[in-house]
C-alpha cells in the first residue's frame, strides 16, 4: 500500500494510471444503491425537520446545488441543504484581504460569515450533505471516494488530475474522514490519490466507520 507520505513527497509525473477493478466497482455500486435507498427512507424525518428549520429561519430555497466534476470529467450537480444566505456569492466581494486569501487557497473559509445559524449546525454535524444520498442513488457519486471538486481545483492535482477523475467522487473518503478542514490542500491531494491507488472493500469499510466516528465527534467539519 502506497502511503500518503510517499505520495506527498513525490513530484507528480506524467503517465499516472489507475488500476481497473470491475468486480470491486460492481459490488460497490450495489452497496451504494442499497445503502442510499435505506438511508433516504430512514432519514426522511430528518429531511423534514431540516426543511422546516431552513424555511422558518431564513427565506429562500431549501436545497443548493454545487457544480462539480465527476468521473471522466463529467460535470455534475451536487445536492446539499442550503447552509448559506441566499446572496452568498455577492458577499464574496465584501471579504477582507485575509478572507480572500484563505478562500483562494482552500476554496472555503473556516469561519465563513455567509453561513446561517442553522447552516452552522448542519455543517458541524455534516447534515447539510444528506441530500447527496440522491446523488449516490443516481450514480453520480459513491458513498466512498475522493470528495467532489470544482473544475478549477483539478489544476492543483497536476498530472494526477486524470487519476483523480478516473473514479467516482464520494460522499466521504480517506481525506474527509481524517481531518477534512484541519489539513492543508497539499495533504488533501495526497490522501485522495492514496485512496485511489489503494481502494478496496476493506479500505472503504474502514473509511465509513472512521467517518461515523468523526461525525459524532464533530472532527474537521466546517
């Protein structure tokens, strides 16, 4: 198993390829369908509660879509519960120089002034990402995989870009379950590539268990 440290230290070179695992991919898709369907049914009361909370505390739509890049570079819309004010994009112009620098560096802010009160709770508990269960059911993403990125973010992966886009993004992943916002983007890249190179059923199960533990502890969520 190639470690994060070795990937982090090595300079990306051309010719990176991803091992094809058709049997693994087949059973992973079956697992995704079963788990996302069951989760949508079981968590339907939570969806209702969050819908009411968002509508009663902040005017605007309940859901928000993020444009991301999927497998093979296919554009896709990632669903989330809206955690920001409705004019969030306009407020970027009001960021301080420090906030602009952090946003350009990490594509997010640790203490984002655009996030609503309900949104802060949802982000801390990762409940804002529950609508991505629909993405999983559709086949856009998987339960486990690299986190979906914007097109501009793929440039950071350099010659690892094709490897990143060779697999489906995931609701959670190696990076997401191990620190998320507490890590640098360079380390995030290394962790995502490490997952792709070493992905397996056992690795996926470990990530799922780690994710559940991290969510309950509130580790790394923004």
